C-alpha cells in the first residue's frame, strides 16, 4: 500500500519549504511515518521499519533510465553561456529551458559552483500567470537534485545578485506527474522569477556535529524518496548516494554510542531505499550489493531480505529466492506482501520443475509407453520357449526320419 502523502511530491529545497507546504505537512504523515508492507490482522504492535518507498510500482510508474540519466548529464555538462540583458538564453539548446536576465548581477566570476549551498528568492507561476509558489529564502545544495532540474540548471548560470526569468517545460519541472505542493498539474510548463542571493561552500561533513550529519543525511534521503515516488529512479539513486556519503564520512567530532547507532540506522535506511530504486532500474547486481550491505549490519532486516529475494527471482534463481523470502516471512509471519510474493514464486518454481520433468521424459522416453509394454517380455519369453521346444521336436523328428530312410536303403 502506498505510504506517501501528497506533501512529498515537491520541488522545494530540502533545507527550507514554503509556508503552504509546511502547513499542509502538519496535517499528514511524512514518508518516514508509514509502512510499505501490507500486514495481516494481528494484535501485536508492528515494530517494522517505517522509512521506505513502496515495494510495488508507485507514482507514475517507471520512467526510462536513459531519460533520467540524460537529465543528470545535462546538469553536469550544461552549457555555461551568457546572453545580453532582456535576451533569452536557450540553456540546453532544445528550447525547453530558457533564461532571461531581468537585472544584471555582479559578474561572471560570481557564479556559484556545484556543491555550494545557494539561497534564492523564488516566485513560480503557471503558463496562465497563476502564482503557485513564493519563497523569499529558498536554500539548497546546487547540483544535488534538491530542487527541480530547471532551477538546478538555471541557477548555475546566474551571477550573484542577478534577477532572471526562467521558463521551463514540464520535462524540467514536475513532469507528467505534477505536484501537490506547490499545486502544479501534470505536464505543466512553469515561469519562475529567480534572484540569486548568496552562495557559500558546503560545510565540512567531517567537522559537523553528529546531529547535523544525521539531519543532513535525512534530508538527502527524503529527497531521494521524492524522486522515487515520482518515478525518477536514477535521481533517487543519486540522492541516496549523497546521503550515504554523509553517513560514511569519517568524523573529527566525538560521537556517543547512541549517535553512532543512529548514524548507522540512517545508513541502512539509505541502502535499503537505494536497493528499491536499483530494482526499478533493473540494476540487479547493484541492488544485490545494497541488500548485502544492509544484511551485514542487520542480518534480520526484513526489507533487505525481501528485496534480495526479488532480485534473485528476477535473475532466475527461484530456489534461492524462495529461501530468502521464507527467512523474511519467518521474521514477519503476518506480512501480506511477503506472503503474496512467496506464493507467486512457489507457483512459478513448481511450474518450472514440471516443465523440466516433462522435458526429461521426452528426452528419455515416455514412462506410460514403457509401462504399456512391460508384460511383453514375459509373453515374448514364453513364446521363445514354445518355439524352442517345437524346433527341438522337429529336429528330433527329422533325425529319426533320416535313420529310418537310411535303414531301408
């Protein structure tokens, strides 16, 4: 069952959201507050993990990986061009993302770099002029996928203090899914008025306090969950990967055992979510690696066992997949999702074995035909003895006749 409320589908920065989204989120569960497994009725409390996107298809379904990766490459290799004031700059050369300078900035050397934390003033409107979002201090990490692609690409081409108008096709905004916060319909083009306020180097993760590191990793993971629910699985993997780097970085600050355990738990959640996205992308070996990494830290992690089983099944290793799912079901006997997947695989495995047996029978001969001729050897053997006795009698008779003839002669 879906565990994502509408508040998740948003392009706002992960460090700060609009007031409208904040009010809405207080009335609904966030992504981390629901379970993606459907459970059977039970009187026991469900103490399962509660942080993951759905295991089945969610949102708009799977998008082509090539398209997502193409978007990612465009962020990396987008043209660093400039255009005179009041003239449109075609950022990608496709006409789908354009930028026009309204107020000049402080010079090309003041443009921000990927990885910096930027702050912008943003006003977003639909094609008909309806304003759907306003934020006077939106902060995000440039190039990390914290916001929609249009902003991530355009801000890299802005000078400090510059005010620009950005027009984006739905492909670089909220796509065919749309957004609940801000309220943007599917396949909607956007017009954004953007002003770059500041750009600062990101803090040294190793020098961050444990609380800040955990919080930052959580923000990147939540952004990955947003990408996942929208079907942007390649971007989801990217966000989860950034979160993992934050959790795995060495620390110059002392940590308590509780803080280390909390950071490890965040790492496990990111790996589990990454495995789910890699499954959608059909990157089976990568998904196996993510699941194994989870199980190294938590051998009884039900979701890792479940996803490991799904990967094995997709690779055709049904017997091993069934064994893995049985382990998961033993840990959560009331889990409907595991029950359903296990039943499906057991049936498929049985059919596969039946097909193999039929093939072997065809190769070695049909046992039913063999059974139908089983009595024949006995009948044939009896006939052989009768034939032998008859032949002997004929032979003896022939000898006797020869003796009689010889005697007469």
